[in-house]
C-alpha cells in the first residue's frame, strides 16, 4: 500500500529478446519473403525492391495505394554518394499484380539528404502536399498539377535539429482532428518558424530543450500552418515517430542509450515528462540518486521519480523506428487498435495489443514479421494501405545503429496481409461530401486526411451527412473519426461534445473532452460532469484538461478527482500532477478541505508524494515521521524532497532532526 508500492506496480515488461546470431543476407529480392517469419494466418509478399528503390528511411501510402518513399543514399559517411541529392519516389502497381512496376521521382535535391519522414495529403484537383522532415528543416513540397512532380517548396519549420542525425526531426502524421503531430529526438534542440524565429507554444514556453521547462526529445501538435503549437510530451531520448489513433490517443517508441536493454513503448499522456534525464538538473540516469531503481531499464527512465509518466512496455535492446496504429478490417480481429512497430536492431516488426488498465494501459507483444533468417532485414517504417494491408519498408543493410550504412544500393518494401489476399485499391470519391465522409472510414491515414480537407470546404452539407453516418455507426473508432470531423467544423463543437459526453463508450466520452479542448468548447460544464465519470480513463483526461485552469471551481474539480485516486495507479497520479502543474497550492487546499485527515490514507500519501505545493515539504516530513511508513516508502518520500523548494525542505526537516531518537 501507499507510495512504496508504486515502485512495483507500474511495469508491464515484455520477455527479453533472444537475438539469433546468424550472418544472414543478403538474399535476392524474390527470396526475401521466404526468409521472413510471420503468424500462420498472415503472409509477406514483395511489393518493390532494387532497382526501383534503395534504402527507404520512411514511407507513406496515398488514397490510390501508391507508395511514397524517402530514398536515402547520402547518409552520414556516405553523404556524398549521390551528387544530385536524395529522392522522394512514388511507386505504383499499374498492372494489379501486387508488385510495383512504375517509379516516379517526385523530388530530388541535396536539401532532402537523409530525410527521415514524409507525410502525404492530397488536395483538390489532384494536387498533393508532401511534408518532408529533414533536419534542420521541415518542408512542404507541393504538386499543383497532379503529375506527381513537385512544383514548389514551402518551409514550415526551421532550425529543428542537427543535420544527418537520427535523433532530430521525424515524420509528421495528421490526427483525426486534422492537426499535425510530429516529434524529434534529443538532437532536435528547438523549433523555429519559417522566418527563423523561436516558436512559443500555447503554454507560453519557448520550444527548446533548455529545461525551461522542456528537456531532450519532444512530441508536438500544431495546425497545418504551424500555428497553435503545443509540446505534448518531453524528456525522451530518440522518440522516432508518433502515432495517433481515432480517439486522439498518442503512442510512440523511444530508444535507450545503446546496450541497456531499455527500448520502451509509451502511451503519450499529454504534457507529461518521460524521464530520460533528471527533470530538475538534467543529470543523466546513471548519476546516483535517492530511491535508485533496481533494474537498469527502469533506472534508465527515472521510473521511481514523482512527475515521470510510466512506460507501457520495455522491449529490450533494439533500434526502434516507424510506428502506426492499425484500424482496418483486413488483418485478423486481434490487430484492431494495435500498434504496429518496426525495430531495425533485432530485425523485427511487432504488434502491441493494448488494453485499458485503470487510468492507463497494458500491452502484449506479437511478432508479425521476423527477419530471423536474414539479418539484413532492417524494417524502417510501417504504414496501412487503403485496403487494410500493411506495408513495411526495409532499409536492407548488414548493420544498424551508430549512424552506419554499409549498403547504398538495396532496399525493399513488403506487403503483409492474410494468406492469398491480393492488393486492390478501390477508387475514392473526394468530389462529393458523401464520398469524403465514406473515406473517413478508410484504414489509410492519407485517405482520411484528404477527406478532412475536403469536408472543411463544404461545412454545412458535411455536418448533416456526418451526423447521419454517426447515428448508424456501430464501430466506436469510426464513430470517433466522424465525430472529430463534424465537431471541428465551424459552430459544431458544443453539439458534438454534448452528444459524446453521454455516450456509453468511455472512449467516445474521452473524445468529447479532447474535442472540446481542441475546438474551444464549453470546457468547464463538461469537466463538472466528467470528473465523476465511472471510468478512470475518462477521469484521467479530465485531470489533464484542468491543466492551466486556475479558478476556485477548477481547484474543487481537481480535488474531486484526487479524492477518487486509486492506490498504485501511476498513470492516474501523473495525470493529477499534470492537471495541478502551476496550481498546486490551490489544488491541495481544496483537496485537504475535501478529504480532511484522509490525506494520510494510502491514496493520499501518493498524492503528497507527487505534489509540488508550498505545503508539500511539511506533509512529506509528517509522513516520514509516521512510524508506519515503510523503508521503501521512506526512500520514495525522501526523493520527493528533491522536487520541492529547498528552503521549505529545510524548514520541514528541522523538527525531524530535533526529535531524532536513533542509537
């Protein structure tokens, strides 16, 4: 019970990986599928290989099923291999045999050397925008005529990271709300706008890694023009990509300091700290501290520190890369809502099957594509096609990590689908509202993003059709996408928030909160309703939604949530911490009035451990003086002192030292 138990209750750890030591590879492209191990109900087929492409660092798939590729040859030590520069390719299967037979060079230039990400969104009249992440810039290449060749380039962000470094800016994705999501690792350093000026986020903070307040790698959200910029999480090492699902939940992987078997998967709780370095000092994880975690993978991420969001999974040693959420119907039902994730180090693409657990999540692992027989298989990215099949990009190289590259000529793209499935992409009607609404149901992210763009051009007609489709939808994920599309239209937010807040599905009640915040709805009345929701998942989001709100009523709403805290639910305690950030004194006063002496209960002790108020040091000292406090809890409480005002700590400790009755 109490704070000490937190140390043992927050980890859902995967079995340690056993890497088969085999020379493996290279093999001819046609032999590649035969070297890859998959579940019995799936098969891997080859979609494309050299000479159509080489070394794909990232892919996306558009509504027509065409595969867009960041083809990287000019990488690190090989950066002058191709004098004309790296390329963005478009690969097509024109004869419907399941294999690419046509290559189009969309763009080539030295300005995209070693690009790490691209995101494709189609517009009206066959126009296309391709967001390319290539540190230190994020560029938008525009095809205005529909010939699959870039006509012009715009700059979205500048000075976002170190050129030729894998820990810098990564791929963008379009969320169900139509906003852009992306991230960078710990060489990203800062974000500047197209004019080179530092970006200031909605919280009023300059976006950089100075520790004021953000550190290391970060996750971002903004409007397509770069405005309304938010930092959604920080203190990662090399969070390679961020993935969104239909409910607006964020997921990503993060690479450890190599050799520490600490690669992790995170549910990105908005505005959280993820513990790569010491939150206060920036010290590395190996520096001794009170309440040092026993196991290195947990120590690596400061998992015993108050203020650190817990990890979902530890996957061992690896080099994690691309990630997405599967929301299609072609793969077996167990994959619905699962993360699909590439790990180039152990030559594998996995699925993480996620289920709710209290205010957070737990997950199990299933290997989907295993390169056990070909150690050149280096999966770099994974995307879901319009038919629901899965495409995996293969960097195809004998090594990975350390920024090395041995082969510049080979590269493959594989398709994963049920046995005997053929690649067929039905045409999409983006010219009518009915067609665009139907496209919202696609498992393909580019198709959905394109549909959102179209619907915004005809808001009145779109609102009516979306409401009708929502009423008949039985799939909560599709219902969520329809609600997002409708609720983000002008004047529609409050209508949809009211509709969703009474829904029987907890995930749609969560969408109500997220939509309300995104579209500027009436948040206070919604929070007053949902702080008493029976779902701890919904209450978690209510706590996060209180961040930055400072009225007495907000303090009371937070106190209502805190009074319901369940012992050892670390996700919940961190959500409460996020919701109290900058408002701890008012929050704690309201909570103390609400619970009276129950602040010393096991659940209350955890809130004190996490708190950062003027009174926190005194309360921590009182708990330390309690004879019932265990050694484990004492260590956790002593560590909590490090996050308080030092003068308050000294004052709180004086009575303890004066009354010390030791030997």
